[in-house]
């Protein structure tokens, strides 16, 4: 959900810089070990929980909590809440029950009540890590960014060796950036145009690019994909077009080489920086506006406890398409599709009036395309591969291709399996090649294109691969190497046809 979104990659499971998602909606169900009733006639207590004897009320509260989990997993939130309320009546001082009740309320959109119970859980047991994480997630999902940062920092202080410590650290960095951006906002009640830029720049699709060609990669064989998602995607693009009053139009194409926007469903978490965000958009601006964009939406649950429903798929599609249109930043209002975090509540939402007015403002005639300011060519000091990837993305977004390449090359030396950095480096090499083309250095450009293609494990069978191949084919034609261009285009078509079978 970010930028190279102009290459701004978000984050993998190793670091977690979620631009957008509530930290991790991890509930404490896993802490509620299976309650066991001892055989009748056994001496002493009749109930065990986590191997320890407990009273009947605690035992029944645990059973109700476990049943509530199953109900939530099947989207029966109201019934789950009934169970959790009964559990809380039976064992009001059990921190796991308070935590799970808070989480259930959050999924119903009752955030204030959720916070009350989650705070009680942390007070009852300050060592219940999941309660701190979930509380931070709820704060994040409703736009209480400062409270989220405070809560996650408390988690970081209390649980420095926790398996999610690295992810929370990256999340804190992201939220602090979001908080700084929010502080700069003029706070218009009608729109959030002042937050859509990136690096001081504004980008959008030029009017002469209409209709924008959209290629949707066949997904019938992608695990987790459902046929109804096809309509979700089409309707999401149409909803944004209508929001612009027809200034932005789309045309769906079947040839990947013709797609300005490459859209794909995938169950491969390596295709996005942060699988918990549900998807990712990368846009590539030029001096005349957006040149191309890639969107990937995962067919996996964003987190173990946040089920992927058609409504959530719709939210993710709308959000990522918004980024691909040039809405680079995020709204500060949870009711907007371009809010920075995935919704915890099981609600089907479309574009808000603020979303519509913001995109109308962006595509109005009086808003000109303005390139982002290039960051200084700073030294490459970090030894964190994902941090380097994200810094590179920001450099590429600002047009500083050489700095981006250097950071990505270092990231891959540190972690050769970091696919998002590998893909971004292929894109960066392609961008370098195109810049060389513009300065008449064709021989050098050719070598950079070949380096880019060598990095693509799946050839043209990915949004990034398709865009790199497309740029190389265009370069070959401009260089009057038409037979080579035709051969490359034929291989792309053959590869696409094979992937669709």
C-alpha cells in the first residue's frame, strides 16, 4: 500500500513497516489452551486449563472464548460477542477473556468499548503481550496514531525479545512518519488533498493517456482466489472513474504488453513487501506524469485472525487503485478508503465523499504535475535489508535512480532471498536504462535492460516482469531493432498464454 508505489515498498515478515495496516490483529486465542474436564469422580478440582486446576467459571469462560473464535472465523461476529460477554461475566478478572472481548468488539466496529477491555487486560496482566499488540492495533485502525505509538513503544520496552519485536519496531517508525504527516495537514473536513503528495511532489496520469489500459493477470489457478473477485476488481476501477466524473477512464486489455496498470492476484507473500497489508501498489512517475503502475492483491488472510472476505478484497483493491492514480499519501480519517490502516471491523465500504473530492481535486485542470524533490545522495549506512529497500524506494520515487540502485544492491548482498528488493532492483535497472536511452547512450542502456531481465525469476509473468519486458521491447523498437523486439514480444505473449492455462 505504499510507493515505489513509486517504488515505495512496504514490508516483509522480517521487519514490518506497514504503511497501512493495524499492527497485527493477533488475538489471545492461542493463549487459551484447551480446557479439559477431568473424569467424574476424580479427586480435587474437576477442571484443568493449561494443565492447571481452575474453577468451573474459569473453565466455562475458556470454552466460550474458544467457541467465539470459531464464530468469528466464520464471520458470525454478533454470536461471538454473545459468547465473549458470557465469558466475561463468568471470569471478569481473566486477562485473556478481556483481551478477546476487546478484539471481538473491535471487529464489530465498537472501538471505544474495545479499548476499554483491552486496557483492562493489560492492567490485569501487564505481561500479556498480545493484549498490548491488539490495543495498539485498535488505536491505529481508528486514527489514534499517537496512542498507537505509545502503546507499541510500551510493548517494545516490555518484550524486547518477542518474536514480533522487529516488526513492532518497524511499525513504530511508520506510525511516527504518519503522525508527522498528520501534523502537517491543514485538516480540511471535505478532503485530504494536502496529504496526497510524496516528497513534495504531485503526480497523476496525464489526460493524453486516457483511457488507462489495465491488464488483469489470470487468477483462476491462484489458491484462495474466488471468481467473484473479478467483478470486485472491475467495479473498483469503475468506482474511481466515476469519482473523477469521467476524467480518468480505464480500458481492460488481454495483452500484458499493452497494460499501463498491471493488476494481479497472488498467494505468494514474496510478491509484496508486507503480507499483513493485503496488497501493494507501485507507481512509476515521469516528468509528464505516471508512466506505469503495478498492483498485487494477496489471496491470503492479512493476519491469522483477519479473514479475507469479498468486502475486504474490495477495500484493498480500492485502496491500491487509489495509490496507482497518484494518491500517494494517506487520509487521517478512518472512514476514507485511503486511510493508512486496514479496517478491523467486518464492514463493506466504498469510497467516501472525501475520497471523491480529493481525487477530483487531484485531476482538476489547475493541479499541475510536480516532480518530487530528489533526496541527497546520502551514504548507505543501514545493515537492515528491508530498511535499505524502503530507502531505495523513496530515492527512486524522487528520481534518484543511482542511490536507489546502490541501496538495493546492498540489500541483496545482505539478504539474497529478499524478493521485493530483487524485483525493485529489476525495476531500478530498467529505469536506469530508460534514462540512458533519453541521453543517447543506447549501448549502455541495453546492458542495464539485460541486467534487469536477469533478475526476474518468473520472466514476464508478474506485474514487474511485464513492465520491464515492455520497456525493453519499446527500447528495441526505438533502436530500430524490430526483429529482436518482435521476438521478445512473442516470448511475452507465449509466457502469458502458458500461465493462463
